[in-house]
């Protein structure tokens, strides 16, 4: 019988102030997305809807960049990874937001 080792996340956001700010930003984005759905139901103009969708996208991207930035130092300081692996991981994260 083999046992599996469950490995948890290597980096989690532990700063409660940053976590609260991130949660607040994402809740705001959630509300903005709900507004987009209401605008569609109300038959609002394409321009109004696209502007609101752009605000949602910006809010989500800002939250993602904030999360990456909050964990960047710990990612870089992780001595168990080589510099190339860290660079590749960070590039993937940033490019996923492009």
C-alpha cells in the first residue's frame, strides 16, 4: 500500500491587510460584473456596457497584479527553485494577464 504525500501551496498570501484589500477589490469587481448583466437585461447601449466591462477587466487585472506583487518577494527568495524556473513561472503569471 503506497501513501501519497499531499503538498500544499508553496506560497500563500499571509499579510491580512493585503488579503483584505485584495478581497475588497475582487468584491467590487464582482459587483461591477453584476452591473454588466443588469445593463444587458435593461437594454443599455453597447458603449455603456463595454465601458463597464473594461472597468471589470481593469479591476480583476489590478487584483491579479497586486496578488503577484504581494508574493513576488517570497517567490524570488525561494531557495528550492533555480532562477530560470522562477523567471519562467513569473513570465507565465504576467503573460496570463496580457
